[in-house]
C-alpha cells in the first residue's frame, strides 16, 4: 500500500523514455502569447497585471543593480506556479516533487547571488560571516556556523518546496482512498470525508502558489544581501 502511494512521485516513462521533459515544457506551451494589436484579451491582461504586481513587490527592496533579475524571477515564479497547479490535476505528474529538479533550480541561482556579492563587494559579502561586535574567542566558531548556514541555503530551498508538495499530495491521496473505502460501508462518514478532501484541495492550491512565491522571495533576499 505504501509503495502504491509513493508511485505517484516516480518519473513517468513511455516506453522507457522519461516524460519529465514534457512535464517541464508543458507550462510554456499553455501561456498565451501577446498579440500585435493594441487591445489584448482578458486573459493576457490579467497575466500582465499579475506579473507586474509581483515584480514590483519583489524588487522594491532591491537597488537598481538587482532589477536585472526581474525577468528571471518573474519567469521562475510563473513557471513554478504553473507546474505546481498542473500537478493537482488527476493523472498528472508534478516535477517539483523531485528534489533533484528543485536543487537544480536552487543551487545555480543561489551560487549566482554569492558570486555577484564576492565580485562586486567582497568585504560586505564576507562581513556577513562575522556579526559586528563578536567577542574574539567566539570568532572562529561563528565563522564556521555562518559558513555552514550559508551553504545550507540552497538545500533548504529545494527541500522546502519538495517536502510541502509531497506531503500535500500524499495527504490528498490518503483521504481520497479513505473516501472510496468508506463509501459502501458508511456513506455519511464518506461524505464528510469528501468535504474535508475538498477543503484540503483548496488548501493545496494555496500551498502550490505560496511555495512558488516563497522560493523566489528567498532568492531575492539572498540577492539583496549581495547587491
């Protein structure tokens, strides 16, 4: 039973060819392309408004040098939201439940922020490893602790996104299985469980959007320290 529950997180293949590439490329196919005419339809207008609001809120604390990341952050945000939302549909695969994919996003982007800080302002970047006013005997210990916490950041980014989505999918499948088992024996309890399943699905939709936002927000905070 536990093996069947975890099968949903295995990368699909047909026949023997991994289909995760199609799952990753699908969101870009679904996005509407802006037409050349002056007046856009409601979907493109809503999409443009959402991206503009998100970009303004995300880049407001950053200086002008950090605004070069606006296109990357907005694209990553929309991409993660779309993948997470598509993964809630029946008989679909969620690539962001794979830790390897999330680490593939987190490590290069985090490393880019660190490299930018070391190149533009190395004194300030290294100063984050040692808080001001630290007693001399604690300096070696704090440098080691801050260095470890610095290298844990990309791992925390990937694990947070993977764990939240995996836990939500497992919980939905467990409750859905309980509904099918209880329906012939206790219909009333099954209906109550189905209502809980509906509320949990709404919660997972919110989690899918929030986790994508948190992923990009933390990257912007790491960039803020280095620009």
